[in-house]
C-alpha cells in the first residue's frame, strides 16, 4: 500500500557560509569599517523593588493572549476535517 502523500525531499544544504569562512569575512568587514565614535548605550533605569509589573501591561498581555488563542482555535477548526466530511 502506498501513501497518497509524496515522500519528503532531503533538506537542501544552505548556501550561507558558516564557520571559519564566515568569521574571516566578518573580520574583514570589521577591519574596513571606521571605529564608532563612542558608546551610545544608556544604562537601564532600575525598577524599584516594591513596584511589580504595571497592571496595564498585564491586561494588555492577557488581551493579546486571548485573541491569539481564539485565532488559533478558529484556524484549527477550519483546517481540520470534521467526522461528517468523510
């Protein structure tokens, strides 16, 4: 008995250089660039220990998680065949 699905093809090798060749190429780029004038990073402001996560942020994350879960549930029910389709 043969499967109606085609066999998986072997994964093609990536054309992206990896390993020593990539490291040498990056070093060439670093040598060609002029150095940065100075550090532009700012130290993060420490949060006070008594303050937790703002309630607005928790509400926003909860809203988006519910929205995403509902979307995924709809996508799965639309994609999966029901038992009456057979």
